[in-house]
């Protein structure tokens, strides 16, 4: 009986460990245009993005992270730190912003998943970004879980402006963390990936460039543009995407969403769905009745949330959409 008990414990521990992607895959790196694991094997991460930390701080906790890992099958979670929006963003309340980000970062490390530290901004704040990412890199850079997203969505900035900003921030990160993946934004809300493809940042390893899409607005033309960028050698990471219009509202275009997912799977691209929040809009996956700390039954998950969850679970074979 004792041997059976010990064998059961060993089996449970093995399953627990094998279910943690960071333990399975370790330090990520970029080889050519492909994200790979520590063994050089191609890997694609899939997960959810929290909404702006200063608008939905109630979800920035370890139990919500646990729910996304165990029930939604996230291998990566994106913590989106709002920089400018209202008086509760990072620029006005840095201490509270950092506290909430650390809640998610440390929970992801404990759960054994990758975590994106997202500077969720539409404008350039070079000095503030350098200070923040230097702190993050010094504190967490030794963990292979960490991915830095240094500029969420440049809107009207030119690529030379975004490139110069990115190079400054990358230097600061690399001084403390020489290895972990850094995601670089592209102009026009991360749709103008052709611009960095023609003039990429040089002199640094393990960089990827973000492409964002909303399937109800961005169609085959964006897939074609991204294909061309990849052909030119640009490594792409889809750090934000969803199935409705780019406003975050409107109906979910299920056919176009499936077309994007099939395309990303064929290309081996990682993707993060937007967003864990409870706003009255299509892209917020939860209803206001949803508890802050997980345990979200279908009655509190909106249509887009159910779709995103089904697709995420598909990668583990748990449930098909």
C-alpha cells in the first residue's frame, strides 16, 4: 500500500512538472525567424493578455493567473501596464503599477509559464521606459520565464523614431539580461511590419517584432504583409489579437478568426488573445459578475472568451472548438 501511495505521488509530481512549459522548454531564443526552446526546437506560445492594469487591477492577482494556466491552458500570459491612460497609469502612479505587475510576473513564475512584461503605451517615453525595464531586468532577468514587450502599439510614430527608442531600451535590458526575448513594436498599431523588415535593429540577439490584428478589421492583406516580412527575415510574435473589430467591439468574425489561427499555426507563430477584463465591449472576455480571483464558469464568460478559451485548450487536446 505504501509503495502504491509513493508511486501515485511520483506520478502526480511528474504530471505537475510536465504541465509547466518553462520546465519543459526552458530558455527561449530566436533562430532565424523562429522562436525556439532551449534545445533548439521550434515552439509557439499561446495565451491571454490581461487588460490595462490601471483599468482592471482586480484581475492582477495569483489566483486569476492560476485560472488562466489551469483552465484556459495558457503557456504565456501578458501583463499590460498602462502608461498614460488617466491618473492611475504608470507615469502618475509608478509604485502601484509596479506592485500589480509583480503580482502577475511572480505568479507566472510560480506556475511555470512564460510572462510578457508589456509597456502598454502608444507614445514614446524613453526615460521612463529605460528606468522601468532596467528594474525589471535586474530583478527578474535571471528567470527564463520573462519576455519584454517594450512598446505596445506605436500609432503615429515613424519607424526611425520607434527604432531609436527601442535601441535605447534594449541596451538597458541587455546590460542586466543578455538572453530573454525582447518584443519590438511596429508603427501603425503593429500593422506596419514591412517597415522594420526593411530596416531591422542590428547588434542584438533574441529580438522579435510584434504584429497585432483584430479579425473583424484586419484581413488577408495583413497576413500577406506579414508573410512578406517573414520572408525578409523578420521574426514575428503576435502579442495581441482578437476576433472582432479593431475598436474592440462589434461582432466576432469567426471565419476570419479561424483563418488567422490556421495561418499562425502554419507559420509557427505565437499568439496572445485580448483581454482579461470586464468592460462592456466584445473583446473583454468576462462579465462584471466574474470573480476577481478566477473560478470563472461559462455563465460569466462572454462569447469571445468562450471562443478564445476553446482555441487555447485545443493546443493541449483538452477540448475542440
